[in-house]
C-alpha cells in the first residue's frame, strides 16, 4: 500500500530527443543530451540564410496527486466488511502454533517385503 501511495504522488518528467522522425534519446528526470546535429549559429550577423533544424525536443510531464484525503464517511458497508476481513486474516497469517503437532509419531512404518523400485526398473538395450 505504501508503494501505491508513493507512486501515485510522485511526479516526473520524460524528455525525448527526435532527429527527424526517429527517436534518438529518452531521458527521465534530466534533459536529453541530443544527437550532436544541432544547427550552429551563423558566423556573421549579416547572414540572413537560415536552415530549418531537423532535431526537436519533446517534454512530457506527469504530475502526481497533490492531495491525499481519506474520508471515512464515504466508506460503504461492503468496503468496511472487506477491510475488517483483510485485517483479521493478515493478523492471523503470522500466528504460530504453540506446540509442534505431528500425527505420524504413533504409527510404525510398513514392513518391506519386496524392493518395489527393483521390480519397476526397465532397461533399454
């Protein structure tokens, strides 16, 4: 249950770098570095010819839940029954026995007249 609460409240960022239509790099929690084909700045300021950059960066942000509220007023009877039975079975799951009960101590093993494993052996030649 703690993992569910942790992952539902955690937010993260997914950065993707595309070179043309091909996904080159995906980064989680930090910026994607790129493929090294970024357009360089023109050498002189008077140059008006520019090329369109073939690379693009996309960023997806997944926001986690900010508020956690547990309202006990809205729990139905079926949910209360489920919670009570879950807690009861979970507590009794780890209950150990006080004495070691073994039912086979009063019985003797059967007498072996023939070695059964020898009778069932088959040999392939």
